[in-house]
């Protein structure tokens, strides 16, 4: 149930107390004035986190983060090969040597959602790739 008044919607939600406590601790420590503003921003973040995945033909810009270990033979070559196939949407790649055998790459992307998803999925599917994260913004 929700109630619309002067441009705002009021609604009640049921949440586990622990989650609410943690949420309240965070927004108060950041300096938010009230919970409504914090929830407003959290909803905006949630929307921007997932909305782009449904806009297959739209263009977005952002980064694909990939974490991998060098213990799999040929992995580096495969990662480079995948990136070459997507050169039209990749602006640049930054390689960070985290540890002796652990690397992080930040792949800057600018292109169609379907292409960025495809790049992320291809990277994810490679053995030795530990984590892939996509962060994009619809301009
Ligand atoms: Ni490295």
C-alpha cells in the first residue's frame, strides 16, 4: 500500500532489524540528515546498477573490472585475445599487478549494452578468472 501526497509517495516496508540497524549506522556516519534521503539515494543506486542490463541496444560507458591469477597457462593471451575482438567498444585497459601471480585489469568501455555484456560474459567464462564486475553509467 502506498499513499501519494504532494509529489512524494509514502510506503511501508518490512525488513529484518539487523539490516535496518546496519543501514542506519551507515547513513548516519556518512552524515545524511534523514533515512528518507538515504533510501532515496539507495534506490537510485539500485536502479542505475541494474537498469542498464535491460537496455540491450542503448549505449553506455564505464568499466569492466577483471581479477585473475596467472596460474592458468595461456590465460593472459586469452584475455588479450577477447579484448581484441571487442576493440570497438574498449577505449583503454589498465593492468594492475596486485601480487606475484594476481592481476586486476580495468577495461574502459563505451558502447552498446549487449556488446559490453557479451565482453563481460566471455571474460567470466575463462578458467582462472576469479571475478568480473561491470560498472556503467548511461550518459
Ligand atoms: Ni600483472
